[in-house]
C-alpha cells in the first residue's frame, strides 16, 4: 500500500508542471488584451469632451503608452498617447498606433493627429 502511495506522490510531483493545450483559436491572452485595450480606448476617446482634466482622462484610460510635455508659445503642453489602432505586428506599441490627447494647463484642448500637428 505504501509503495502505491509513493508512486502516486512521485507522479503527482512530476506531472504538476505539465500543461496540455487542446483546441482554441490560437489567440493568446496577451493578443486579446491589447485588442481589448485598443477597442476600449477608441470607445472612450470618441466620448471625450474638451476641457476635461488630465486627471479625469488618466482615471478613465489609465496610464498612457507615451507621454510628452513641452513649452509651446509660453504654455506648458502635455500630450498623452493611448493605443487605438494596429499598425505593425511586431509586439511593440508605437506612437503611430496611438491617438494623441493634447492638454494645456491640464485641460484637454484637442485630440488626434490633426490637433497634434497644429501645435
């Protein structure tokens, strides 16, 4: 009896690290994660209103993928970039895959490529 117990225990320890994947559509969680984040960001950005505070945007959208801050015509400008579209399948998010949100005095003054280019 004790011999069977030791064999069962040895098998349990040996096999505890094994994982068997069966079926599926080969979309892994990390792939779905960026797609869900991207879709969420698109939906939320489409509902934004000018003059929203930077703090409220960060609460809504979380940490931006990129951030810039600089002085333009005597005003401090902060740009938060959030991923909203797919450009290249390289496993990295680039600014080209993000929508820029422009803030002056911590208030949203515009978003999108056109607003960013007009700075």
